[in-house]
């Protein structure tokens, strides 16, 4: 989807690069009379040949790329990568450029100072090699005739040598570092040496760490000839004011992916020659710098992924040369917050080919003038002077409303269209199907309705990706024998109306890699031909599919068949041995009718990172082969009938972030080794860097038969955010070290859980967990990362509530109800300011309610009933706004919201009833009340229904009465 943007960006870079190289070539060719090719008259200088051979001796050459460099081949001017002067024979050019992605052919080793004997060398290119982070040789600064020096992505590290500033004739300098390996990266503390390069036209220092180079802008300002300056991803954080701009000849300026915060770019106003400006992915706040209005030559402007606010500036749409405009944000992270309506002046951008305004706060309808851009471009097309047309349009992630912009049908060159995640409504116009150039279409999460038919799709011969998901009233209707004109690689029709038949036309899609059709009202058995294809991702969850689980390709990485009616055992899918390694990373078959024991063949699925088998009828124990799942990050086995002890072999799954064994029949004590789930160090396969996985963040063991005490080793889980041990037979006291849960001390601000299997660490995906909060059961998915809580309810825990728990200021729910806890409520409980739900009911707590609880402003659920609390309920609207039922069962408690007022002694004015059964605190009455409810319902139900069932006359009279009442009410 983003390939088009990269292509456009690269096109701009290449345009500048070609201009610079053409300029350099003319200088060299004119001034030094250098020929292209090898002249038969050129004779290699002996001393220069020896210098090259000495250079070769230090080079590691795994692919024998320098095989022509041999001593018995005296004419070194014909060697690979060498160009000589056609008259003098001096070596002018040494080009050992390699493809950075082809490791086997890359040079390495040491660089010999014998290159100093090439006194006439003007061109040196060592880019794309791998010198294993050795320093750039200082002697390069003595190659005084160099005009061109390219060391980009060559694996150099350390501090850039200031001796490079001696290359006073240099026109081109490229020392771009490698983005994927920041260890021992190139860096610079003082760039003053660059001012010694007065003829420099092109400078690329992308990925070089310049965080300590505070003088970078002042130094660049001294380069009067500079046309191209690329400083992307250089850790720049500040821009000092420029009193006067000297480098006004700049054509291309790239400061993207830094930490720039200021929006005061007054000096921009003098860069009137600039055609390319990239400030993407910084932290620039405020409105768009007004200095940009003077850049009337701009063709490329990228301000995406910043923190710009306000309305879109009017002057921006009068820079009529703009071809590429990006004001959007990436993915689902909305940084820029442009607001207001899209101006009609957007139609002035008659040269635009790439327009991205995604993930802002724009509202209103899409103006017709946007489509008029394409009409203008078509009407001004000339065979001799062709104009480019709009190819990329992304307005997704805003609040745009109204109907589908019909005028977009004029954009016959459109390749990528993104209108997803807005409030657009109505039918999808047939004119969309007339844009045969479309490859990527995203209209997801809108309010489109009606039918998406063959008429919309028949002419889309280039279509590769289609996402129309989450348009709940949109129906996809095509004939059963329809053959599409396209070959899709990605299709997402989730939460659209596709059923009840499985789409037969998918059989024609030979290159389909990602398929999402959850909640599409499809039923029946999935056709056998579907599983003969190779997919990366298939999501068919929340439909009405039935039958046994299928046998799947070993290439599949993600499969979701959850919430269907598949039956049978797991063995048919999982225990079939294949010659190829299974690449499955995410498997979800929860919410089906699966039965039988967990298969003992998990050794065939070593790449699994997420496994969800919950809400089935699985039985037996956890098999020992699950210890093979060393990359498992999330394991859900909840709501089955699994039993036995938790096997010690499971501790081999040390990468777990989510472990849900709730609602089963597990017995024994909670294993102490669970406290060792603190992640592990992994090494990225693409570099030498290592990182540590986060460790266990969610532990759900509620509704089992665990006994014994809570192991204090759980306190070692520094990443734990949710702990639910409720509804077991646990005894003993609550460990005071629970106050050491560091991830609960501060509120979490991340909505995502990390997903890692060694190959994909850093990718983020949603996970799910069901927790009881505020007295109700909730299933959290997208916001799971924000949740933090502890549930130890319905056990046999005794002792007091540890004071240490009150240090967990990020906790959002705490449930200690239905235990035998004694003592006072901790005085500092009011410090737990993030608490939304607190349940301490049905214990033996005594003393007064701490005054600090009256200031817990987020607390929306509180239950202190059936304890031995006394005194006056603290004043303040926070506590007194709760129902009296949240405090009942505490005879010595008084004050609002209870009806008993407090006397001067702080005790209820009403007589305190005798309570002989202090052990149960009135809980016995609740038990009888709860037991009486179902019997009362049964008796009452049959008292009314039995006569109707056995007396026909009564039954007819009753239904006649209902009919008469319906007509009276409805007229």
C-alpha cells in the first residue's frame, strides 16, 4: 500500500541525484578530459597498480569480485571498478559499490592507506559493503583531488573523522548509515569540518547520529553551493535561529524522522528554490510554518506524523506545482490534528499526484473540486507534454461525512484510494468501477449500504487489495459463476453481508495471501478446494461454519476460525506431520464445539506465538509437548474442562505475556515457577542487536480448584498488569510483596500488547482477556493494555489487607471480596487514585472507612457490604453518591447514604441489633434469599402457565385479550 509513496519519494531523490551527477560529470569530463570506457592508449602506472594490489590484500572478498586484480595482469585500467585517464593512465575512479541486500558479494576487511598513492583519484565509491563498524579511515582526508565520495551503508562506525574537511574539491558526499543496525553507528559531535567543503553540492548523512552536533544548521548554512541536504533519522532535536540564510540554493531538504519540536522555521521563507521538503515524523507542534508560503517551487511536501493543529492553511492550496502532499499520520496513531472542512481550493492542486490527509480530524463532505483535479488534468493532457494525474489519495481516519465522492470517477489514473474509517454513507457509485488503474481500495469502517456488485468490480483489472470491512449494511452480491478480472493479494470483507454461501469466485484467486471474512453471515462447510491453496493469513471467525477442523498448509502464518460450530478433535489439524516446517504464528479456534483431549503434538508448531483454544469442551491435562512452544506469547485455554496440575514443562514457555487457564478444573497449588515468566533476551536475525521480551503481563487462573497459599514468587513478575486468582480454594495471607508489581505502580498509556516470536518482535497486535470489573464481566481486546487490576475474590484468604497494595497507583480494579480478611482498610488506600472498581465485601474487616477514599474521583463501583466496619461514612459526594446496598451488613456504620444518622459519638443513633452469628455477618440471610429466588420464580411461573396449558378455554381467552389490547394501543 505504501509502495507508491516510497516510489514517489525515491523519484524525487533520483531526480535531484541525476541532476547533481550530471553536473559533476560535466565538470570532470570538461576539466580533466576524462573518457568513458577504457582507452587502448592508457597505460596503468606501476606505483598505482601496486597501491591497488596492496589495497586488495586487506579486503575480505567472499565472492571473488576482485578476481581481475592480479599482478600478472599489468593493465590495471581494465580491472573491475577502475577507470583511468585516457592519456596519463592515472587512476581517476575506484568504484566498488555493492548491493546492501546481497551479503555474499559485499566486501569487508581493512582499508589500506596505500590508496594515498592514487594521487589523482577523483571518484571513490565503497557503498553497500560491510566493514563491520570500523572507523572511516582518517587518511581519506588526504585524497585531495576527490570530487565524489560515497561511503553509504558500508558498515562504518564511530565518530566521523574531521579530516574529511580537507577535501576542499569535494562536490558529492554520501555517508548514509544503515537504519537496521544502530549499534556503534556513525556519529558526529562537531560538524565544523564540513565548512571546509565549499563546493559541496550533495550531502547525505541519513541515520548518522548527530544528537550532539548542536551546530549542524549553522555549519550547513556556510555551504553556498549546497543543493541536496539529507539528514533523515539523525536524532536532531533543536534548530537554532538563523539570522541570515546563505544556503538558499537548496533544492532538496530532508529532516524527517528526527525529534524536532519547534514550528518556528522563519528561515524557510528564504528557501525559495526548494522543490522537496520532508519534515515527516518529528514532534513539531503548532500550525504549519508560514514561511512555507514563499516556497512556490515546491513539488514535494511531507509534514506527516507531527503534531500540527488548526485548519488547513489556504495558501497551501495555491502552490500549484505541488505533486506530492502528505499531511497524514501513520497507521492508527493520529498525531497531526488538522480540523475543519476540506477547502474547495483543494481543486487548485492541478499538478498533484499524491495526496495524503489521513488520520486527522477533518469533517464535512468531500468537495467536488477534488474530483475536478482529475478533470483538469485530463483536459490538459498533451501527447507532446503529458501531465501526471492523481495516483494516490488517502483521506482515511477522519470524520468525513456525506456520500461517496462521485467525481472521483474522473480520476482515471488513480492507483491507491483510501476513504476508510470515516462517516461516509449511502451507496457506492458504479463510477468507481470505471477506474481500471485502481490497485488498492480501502473503504472500511464507514456507513455505506446497498450492494457491491459485479458492476462495481468488472473493470477493475488491476485490483490487488480490497478492504470494505465493517460496513454493516453493505452486501456483496455476485453470481455463483462470476469470474473476476483481477487477481487479489489481500481481501477484507469482514462484517459485510456475504452469506449464506461461501464465495465461489475466491477459487479463481491464485495469489490471494491475506483473507479476512469474519462476521459475514456465511454458513455450511468450507469447500475442500479452499484449503488446497497457500495463504499467509485467513480470518473466518464469527460465522456459522461447521464440520471438522481442516488440514492446513504449512505456510500459513495466522488462522482464525473462532466462534463457529466446528466439532471433533484438534488432532486432525495439528498432528499431521509434514516435510516442511509449520510457520503458524497465530491460531485461534476458540468458541467452537471442539472436544477430546489436548493433542500431544505441539512439537510440530514451534513458531506459535498466539494460541487460543478457549470456550470449547476440551478435556484432560496439558500435554508435555507444549514445552516446545518457546516463542509462545499468548496462551488461552479458558472455559474448557481441563484438569490436573499445571505441568512443570510449561515453564519452558518463558516468552509468555498472556496466560489464561481460567474456568477449568485445574488442581494443586499455583506453581511458584510462574514467577520466572519475566521474558528473555532474543537476538534479531537481521542484525547483531538483542532485546528482552516483556514477560508475563496477564495471568488469569480464576474459577479452578487451586489450593494452598499464593506463592510469593509471583511478586517477581515486574510486567504483570492483570492478576486474577479468584474463585479457587486458596488460603493463607495476601503477600505484601504484591506492592512490588512495577507495572501497576503507574497507569499504563499503551493500548497494545507486544507480539513477539523472535522473528517479529516489535510488531503489535491485539489480545483478549475476560475480567470481572464493577460487578460485571467484560471482555477487553483493543484496550487491554490500558487495564491493570487484581482479583483474589471467593477464596479462603485470611489476615489483613497489606498496606503495600496502596502503592499500586495505576491499579484500575481491586476485588478481595468473599474471603476471611480481617483488620482495618489501609489508611493510604485513598492514594490509589486510578481505582475505578473496589470490592471488599463479605469479609471481616473492621474499623472506620479511611477519609482518603472520599477523594478517589475515578471510583465508580464500590462494595464494602457485610463486614464489621464502624463509624461515619466519610463526607463528600464520591462515597455518599453510592447506593446504601454498597454498605449494608455493617451494623455500626452510619451516615449517608445509609438511613441511620450518626450520633455525637460517631455511632448510629438507632439501636444496633444483636448479631449472634458474627461469624457469618448476615451472609446466611443472603444465601437463603438467593436460594429462594429460583424457587419463587418456578412457583410463580407455573401458577400462571399451568392453567393456560391445561385449560383450552382459558388459553383462548388470554390470547384474545392480548389481541384486543394490541389493537387498542396500536389503533
